C-alpha cells in the first residue's frame, strides 16, 4: 500500500523508502512480519509528518496508520503475550 501511495503522490517517496528500509531491517532482526509492519507504519507516519508539507497527506498517513493498528489488533495482542509466530 505504501509503494502504491508513493506512485500516486511522489512527495511520499522518501517516507516510503524510509519505512521500507525499516521494515526490512526489523524483519531480519526480529523475524516478526507483524512487528516489522507495525513499526514501518509508524515510521511512515512520522516521516510523512516531518518531510511532507501537504496537510492532506499527513492526515492520510495518520488515517492509514490508525487503520493498520485496527487491522493488526490480534497481532499486537499476540506480540504482547509472546505468542506471535515468527517467520
């Protein structure tokens, strides 16, 4: 989804690149896809707030982050309980 956004909104390219790099690093360190995705989503939101001037894109990145948190609720619960599967 983030890569598609960077194609539609080129100003998000740097934020997407930073988030993608963080996902790769965290996945290889932790072996948790869900953890890497959640952190990358947070980093994407923060990078968008810091690097992009359009308020609409900042709001969009926030809404996407909230949606991602809602979709990953079970994963977050399993991560906190220590029962999430590793890749």
